């Protein structure tokens, strides 16, 4: 089943929306009259994340400072797994 909701509804009903997705529903989110993303159950994801080299954010330069004390390489390990380097 496919549904369409706006971003305001998503913010107001996040827990209920995620439960619907968990049960198998696909939901397209509209923001400023344009579809911006689709929420799908993890098993039904159409395209899994590719290797880090194909991800434009992987290895990107810093855009600010982290306030959690982790380095950029530590953040990459969290996002991509320690064995990806």
C-alpha cells in the first residue's frame, strides 16, 4: 500500500507513521508541494547503500565542528562501519 502525507503531518504523527511503515506501508512525504522522500520498510528498500566510494558524503571535507568529541574518521566508522576503510 502506498500513501502520501505532508511534512507537517509527518512531524505531528511521527510515531504512528513509522509504525505504519514498519507494518509494510510505503509513504511518500510531500514538502512545499514536492515529493521529497519515500519511507519504506527496511526489507523493501529499493536500493541498498553502495560502497563508501560511491557515497558523495564519504570522505567529504568538514563543514563544521562536532560537539560530540569524535573525529571525522570516527564519524565515518559509525556511518559506514569500521571495516570499510
